[in-house]
C-alpha cells in the first residue's frame, strides 16, 4: 500500500469527524483491554513470563546470524526452500516467480503484516495472479479495497451493517433478500464463498509468527483456522517472514505464544496454533508438495545496530494499539501505513524513512500506557523521543515551535530574568482574565482555546509571594491578588 | 522545630509558580505540618521536560544541570507534580548517562526526589490530614506520576483522611487526558477528543470535583469541563488535603470583594 503517513494530520482530522468510527473504536478499545486484564489476572507469573520473553528476543538479536543459519539448515533438511531477500522488491519478485513456476492463477492468503508491508496483493494482481484473503477481516477489507486499520483486527473500523452492505454488493450470485444482520450470517456467507477459493488455489501464502531455529519450523497462529487450509490445500506453500522472527527453540516459541495471545486478544491461547515443518513427506495424508520461506530483511539489520533495536523484539500483539488513547481517537488508518499506534509510530519512520512519517513520533502524549502493556517491554516513548531529537536537529514537526521553545529555554536558564518576566506576564494575563477566571479565546493561544477554555493565572507567581513571606511581609497571597 | 526535621527543597514547578501559586502554598503547608523544614531555592525555573520531550536535548540538559545545582544538599526534593518529579527521578539519570561529571550528581538528586503525596505517605508515613470538605470528588491519575512513579494509592490514602469527603472512582481514571505538554497545542484536534472523553468519564461519576496531582492535566481538564458548561470543579489534590480552599477552583471566577 502507498503510505500516507505524511498526511497524518489530515488523516486524523478525517477520522475524528467519522461518527461510526468513533463508535467502533470506543467499544473495541474498552473490551480488548478488559479481556487482557482478566486473563492476566489469572496468570500470576505473567510478568516473569515477560522478562523471559524479553531475554529470549534480546539473545536472538545479539546472535541473529547464528540462529538464522541454524534455521536455514534445519528447514532445508526438512525439504524447505529458503529465499533470502534484501528488501520488499526482491521479496515480491521471489514470490511472483514461485507463483509463475507453479502456474498459479489464484493464491489464497492468510493474514500477514509482512504481506501488507511489501504490498504483495497489489503486485500479484498487477501480474495476473489473483490473491484471495481468507481471514474474515482481511477478506472484508480486501473486497472493499481498503487497508487494515489494526494489525490484528484489520476491519475494526467497520461495523456489521458496513460489512453486510459490502457483501451484498460483492456477492451478487447470492439471493438478494438474504438476511445479513447477524454476525453468524456474515461469517457463514464468507465461509461459503471462501470454501471454493481454498480448493481452487494453486499457491498458499502466509506469514509466520515465529521461525523455530531448532526444528526449521514456522509457527502460524489464527483464530479462524484459515491459515491451516491455506497451508495444507494448495500444492505450493510460501511463508514470508522478516529476519527477527526467529527464536532458538520450541520451548522459546511456547513462551512467546503464551505472551502473544494474552496480550493480543486476551485469550490463553489462540484457537489455532500450527507448527509447520517442510513439505508433505512420503506417507503424509496432506500438505504442500513445495514449501518455500521468503526471509526478508527490509530494514531490520539497519535497525539492529542503532537506537531502535529494541523495536525488533515486537511480536505484533497489538496491545500497544488497543491501549493507546491516541489510537482510540483516530484509529489505524490515520497513521497512513501498515503499522499503526505506538508501534507504528516507531516502525514506520524506521522502515520507510523518518521524512515519510515525521508526524507519527510527535503525535503522542508519552502517557506511557503502551510501554506498560507491551509484553516485550519495548520502550516505545523513549524511541519516539529519539525520533523527535533527530527531527529537532534536522527539521520536522518536532522542530516546529522551536522558536518559542528556545525563547522559553533562554529565559528558564536565567532565573532572575525569568522571575521578572514571568511575574509581569502572569500579572497581565490575570488582569485580562479578571472576572471570568478563564479565557474562551486568547490571541496566539488558539490551539489551546480551540477545544477548551484557558484558566486564568491567579495573578502573582509563587516565587514572588514566597520571597515576600520570607521577608516577613504579611502573606498577601490571597486569591484576589490581581483580581478585582 | 527539631533540628532532625528533614530539610526539603521544594520544587514549585513552572505551572504552579505561574498559574496557581496557591497549590504551592498548600503543598508547603502539608510538608510543614508533617514536620519538614521547607526551602524554595530561587534558582529554580523549569525541570526541562518541555524541551526534553520536544527533542531539544541540549536545553533539557542545561536546565537539568541548573536544577541539580539548585537542589544539591537537601535531604529531599519534593514537587507537587508527578510529571516534574518523574522527569528528575527517571529521566535525569538517563540524560547524563556516561557523563562522568554529572551522572552521579543526577542520580543522587533522582534518588531523593518525590512527588508530593508519595513523599507524605511513603517517606513520612503521614496517616491523617487536618482537612474537612463535605463533597464527593473523583481522582484523575496523571500519567507520569502513575506510570513512572507508581503514585496511585498515596493520594487516595490521604483523601480518605479528609473529614466529610467521599471519593468516587471514574472508569477511566488511568487514561491520559490529552494534555501531554506541547502535544495539546501541536495536535489540538486529537487532544480535544482525548480531553472530551476524559471529561465525559469524570462527569459520569456525578462528583462535585475532580482532583489530580498535576496542574498541567488539571488546566486541560478544567478548561474542557468549563467549555462543556459543566459545574464540576477542578483542584489540585494538595489544596483539598491542606484545607486551602480559599482560591476559586481552577478556571472559576474570583468572588467579588
Ligand atoms: S510494540 Fe509491544 S505491545 Fe506493541 S505490538 Fe509490539 S509487542 Fe505488542
């Protein structure tokens, strides 16, 4: 997908004006955190599990080449073909070449953020191969021509009636009068339509939640079981994954799975968890004849050596989105690319280049909720601050308002001058605000007074009143100072 | 006052200094009532957080050095703000990591710096306050205090000692109000949605008053409540705990003389 992260402000404004979106977000950002909390309350060792997850990932990142080579050797031994790709373009070409050699016309897909990252659907379509999303949410947004608004729940911005409408438009072969007002009916219809696609597909394409170095397996989790059909029905399977998805052992994979489902959807474990190792072996009842893994860098090794290395621990659980009050206001599309919310605000500038997404790290209050819930303890606010520091030097939204900030700092670094200037300023403001105790409008402060009144200062600074008190003057700090 | 009384350097915070000195005096009263000798170094201005969070590291460092120098030598440093106390406690040591001359000084200051209610409860073990207020209040947990310093139970424990007071919790007490320092003016539309959600949540409690430990959030919340025409008042928790309710609530007009 083409990134619109650079239009973040406009995107956000549009989203804020969308009443239906507001409703969807309000209910979703309430229920997901509640579910997560409930399931974590049942697991006293959750925090210890987080520490373990963090150390697994840190260990892998420190020894990435070792584990990738081991993974490749094990996977190859199981008959898997590994394709190393430097970037999205190489990965797309590789996947297309596999499709072509299989003579594929239809590719079934299960939800994959890497697939979105490399915009594989558009590319395949442009080259005569028809990709069909099989995750319900992905399927819905695919037929609507939209992009996911959440890394886990791609159609979270839609409500039942939106989806029913889309299905009526798209599935014209079905009776027009059918009822689609219940979620079950929508699900049934999607299942009916997709059943044929599963069987017709020549290639199945999935992502991978993890790559297990010990066994050469990929791990794929879903709640719909669609990935299993994608992996087992077509004769060729392709999994695409970025480098940092590798973990050393099955045990490590289990640890991360325990964190993932709880953080993501508040489940103890996802409904389907599949470990797949290589193509069909002699005697296997099913499975693909060919098994390919496209291992893509696309900016990861560059992050490995720098300030954003911790971000590579991310397991795409979405907890930081579900708990982010900014995301709750504007939804995922406003962020303009595949990754949204706090993790997107760090990943998008890292992967696309800071100049393509420079509002994202600024559009945070640093409330710290994301870091609090992140199972991988990723210091998201600190990384957004790093990005702001870079912008402050190189230009970008963080450098805007630089003049005012510099003036403030200039004064604040000269306490005596500061005290005089501030005493004068607040005295003046208090006189202006006298009577009402607040301002509805104030020149130069419209960004504040647009949404809210500005409470008026009391009239004297604490410092000047304290100095008087120290000099033994009767404390003249009554509230009416500077007021009539 | 006994000479063993702890010497507390009071960090006023720029917002309290400029906007609402009565919060500062209420805090000083609470500290003095608890047996502290309170001093207010004149060389203090701002902790540097606005610069730090805007990516202006150079000014953040300069201001941090100024604060460190001004507050060295006190037994404790106390601020009526979780955000400024969090800046000093959590971020100063990081700002000077690897700086041989300043890292140790930053760390020593950090270790002695507290948010007001946390200091009263965790360090001084204050149980009661001599305040009275017949009202129902709700408490907003400001983000930095809550998540950087773990301030949650302390203000509630002190409020429980206020005669006549009922605390009614809101569903989203821990959700950010959308102030975020310069965020609220850099992204006013997003901030508006956040503070509106906050105001609705507070109003749903039916409380007469919202309290918090950070003036930044309070100015934002009070401003939105007033814009919505709500009668709910907003005050810093120190004002209620100290029984200093002479000043009109935040954003309310003064009484005519
Ligand atoms: S940054 Fe953390 S919370 Fe957010 S998606 Fe990644 S692992 Fe989950």
